[in-house]
C-alpha cells in the first residue's frame, strides 16, 4: 500500500513597516485580521527588516499566538534579526514562540 503525502497550505504574513510605539494598536489589529482571514494551518510571520520591538508589540505578538492557537493554526515567527532575537531571549518569549529561518518559498 502506498502512503500518500498531502501538502498543507502555508500562509505568510509580512511585517513591512517600522514597529514604533505610535502604531501599536494598528499593528495588533492588522495582525489579528491577517490571522483570522488566512485559513492556512501554518502561518509564517516574517519580521524581516524589523530592528526594534517595544513591549506593546511583544504583547500584540503574544495575543496573535493565542489567537492562532485558538483557531488551531501554527504561528511561526521567521526572518528574525539578531537584535530581535535578543529581545525574544531576554523576555523569554523564545520559549513561547516557534522561531525559524526564512522559509524557502519567500
């Protein structure tokens, strides 16, 4: 009997702009919309080019993770700069989030 492999759909959410304190609520709203509207079971959240995250943005990411889990989706943060990686490590959010290299399809 042959084993048939199925391919899961993978979604990508690109963060394109500077994540400063002034646009925290807008960032959270857009992130929530992207997760709700994207029905892929695996979602990559690309932080390519993001060099700074404040506490509000980190909380928005935690909320996004909770929402994705509630919707039975896997949220993977990718393309993290060394500066952002340090922020995740210092806040111990590297234990909460799955962090990966940039996926090959990007």
